[in-house]
């Protein structure tokens, strides 16, 4: 059992948490804390950023914080659970958040490797596994 678990989720995509959350619950010590992480992706391109409202990222960060809090109340109210909002590239943000939270393990979902998106841009779970300095449980 682990006292501190990081669970990165996308509240809009249940496949990111429907199997990973129950696994995190099973691994969490009775006196442990679950850290939920939502990530606002880095826009990455000045051309794309120019097409968005000037305060788009700020609004996105506030919306993510609110959505994570709603998720926590609905799915984790019976646990010691903290919410965190990250901003940037997904895998890097997960690894940084795990270090900052003092996580003992990262539990995260992964999509099947046959997905065309994985072929073109790579798997976030794969990147986290390669770069994390702590155990990572990938749930399918």
C-alpha cells in the first residue's frame, strides 16, 4: 500500500480514470492521500495561440481546477484527496507533479498501442514510464 499516489486524469474522458481510479483506491493506504492531476495542454504554437482569446490559458486553468474539484467531490469524497492543475506537455507535467507531491507511485491509464495517435505522437504513459524516477502503474 502507498501513502501518496498521483492519478493524472482528463475529467472529460472517462477512459482516463474509469479503471485507473479503482486501482489507485486499491493501492492507497487507509491513511494515504490521492493526488488528482488535471493538465491544461501547452498550446505550443504562436500561430494557434494568436487564434485564441488572449486569456484562453488562464480561463482553461480555472475551468480545470473547478472540474477537478467537482470530480473529487463526486468520486473521491470518502478519501483524503487533493487536486492539482498542471500546465505544459503531458508527460513532463506528470513527472514534475509526482515529484512535487512526493508521490510514491503514479497510477495512470493508457490507450491501446494500435491507436494511430500513439503511432504519430507517442504515448504519454510510455514517456512517463521512461522518465519517472518512481514506480508507474499503467492501467488498461
